[in-house]
C-alpha cells in the first residue's frame, strides 16, 4: 500500500482509519485514535509515504493481536507538506475534528516545533523523528509528552566530527539551512570539533527557497576548506552542489542522509555527487523486530526496509505506544500511558520484538523491554533515543555504507 498525497486528501476526516466497525470486546471500548502526520509532500516526501504506510502496518499488527488495553487502534492521516504552517493546520484538524489521542510521525524540526504546543494544549502525545535539541526540553516538551525516535542534531554533529577526524580533514567549514534542524546540525558539529582542539574555518547560514546560493558558496570557499559540513535539505542541497560543481569547487562534503540520498543522485548525476559522505541513523538491523518491519515495508512499498529509516521509526512508534497502552490498562488516559512508555521500552525487562509477544508477557505479569526496528529504543530522561550512524560514500551513483559510528 503506497500512501500518496491523493490518498491523504481522500482520507478527509478519516477514510484511512482502521477498524471502523469494532467487534466483540472492542464494542465496549472507545478506539484509541492515532493521527499519522507525515511529510507526504515537500522536502520529506522521499520518506513520508513509507512512514504513513508503516503506521498503518503496525496498527494492523496490533489490532490483529486483539488491540491494546482493550482498545482498537484507529488511524487518521494527513500531510505536513514538510511545512510548519501546513502542519499546524493539519494537526488542528486531527486534534479538533478527529479527536486523536496521539500524533505520530512529524519529520522536520520546524514542523515538530510548530506542532508540539498544540499537543501540549490538548494533553496528547507527540512521537517524532526531528533533530532539534529544543524538542527535548521546556517549553517545547514541558509536559514530557514528546518522544524522539531519531538522533538529536547535537548527536548528528558529534557523528560528523568523528567522521571528519577519521577521514583526516583539517579545515572544515559549515553551511546551514536557516532553521532549527540545519543550524542544530552544524552547531553540533562545531561544538564537537572544537572540543577536540580544532577550528571551523567558516560558517554560513543561508535562507531557504533561493534560486541560487553562489554568494554563500563564495563566502565558504574563500576560507579554503577541505570539507564542508552541511545542515541542509534535499532541495537546497541540490542547488548548492550543482553550483559548486559548475564552479569547479575542489572540496569534499559531509551531508545528512535526508539530503544526500538517491534522489540527489537522480537530480544531479554521478559526477557531481561522487565521493559525498552521507550520514544517517541506521536501523536495528539484527533485531527480529527489524525483520518483521522489513517484511511489512517490502509488502507495502515494494522496497527494502533499510531504504527508509524513518519508516522503521514510525513502525516502532505504534508498537511502543500500543505496549504502553496495554501496560496502562483499560481506560487509561494520556498521563497513565505516558508513564508506561519508558517502562515497556527501556532495559530491565524481558526483551520482546513484537507487540503480540510483549502483550503476552505483560498479561503474565512480566516486565518487558521492546527492542525496536529503528534502534534499541532506550528513552532517556528527555524522551530521546541514540541510534547508531551509518557512513555512506556515494560511489558511481550508489550509496555504499563503509562503516558505522556509535555516539
């Protein structure tokens, strides 16, 4: 099942909902309503359809196992358009019209930062894949209802610094998209790089939606860097790399994986992208939960699960949330469910890799530790996890993973 913009629009007030006719025990309990708010269009579109599809796949899995806490899960889907203003409108509809109990799958930091005040006001949960450190702490996460399934931008920056050292770079510069995510990535790198006794030779923050970034490139290149570390998205990265290639810039690149991906190669071709280092979090590929996710992703999207790490995260959002609902018991509200999320996901209990196994263990009175498809899923005091980072070199148009960095 592919979720595209047309499907989202047709959903209206909830045509993507699952289980609209409860049977048996479900008839006695109101469904737990999930808002799937994903970047189906815009800069996040290479990932958004798969993210939405995996929310649905995981909900199907939970409902097939009898639901969670005596409740059926029901999904209402909408598109953030990778745009904070559009995301706010969509979130308001999900909260006020669809009466969702949680919103899952916001992608960019700008979107999540715009949406989280709404979920705080509504006393519901937000599970996201955004990197901005501000999402961990008050005022954004004042109620502790926000959970991050991706690494923070600070952790990405630390990974970039480790890679720069390993690859022998001495004179890095940075270029950042002017938002929380872009600046967070490059500031995280600068902090980690300077902690090693090094210096960044140039820093440029650029505005979005420009037809050209030649002026910004000239400012960076004037410092004679040997590598440019990016905090960027796909559209702006495409323009910047095209212009760098056209001007004959002799420099290497370290770029986040959501911007240096197969779509970038398709847009620019092999020669301008040769040798780029693409860095992204990598899934928990040896876990049984990943194998189950991978099977679902291949079935729904006709691609390997490893091609969309964010879809693994949204799959985990549903499973972890459902296990928390199960642990909280029938009729539990947000506060009670929230209190169980770390309890079912963090170390100290029996490792489980599926909702059904976790539910059975909980019913038997045992503590559990859900090991996710996207990471081991151990939430810290801020609701953040720490995935590993894959280091991919673009070689002849293909992304070749050379090694993994652990932070």
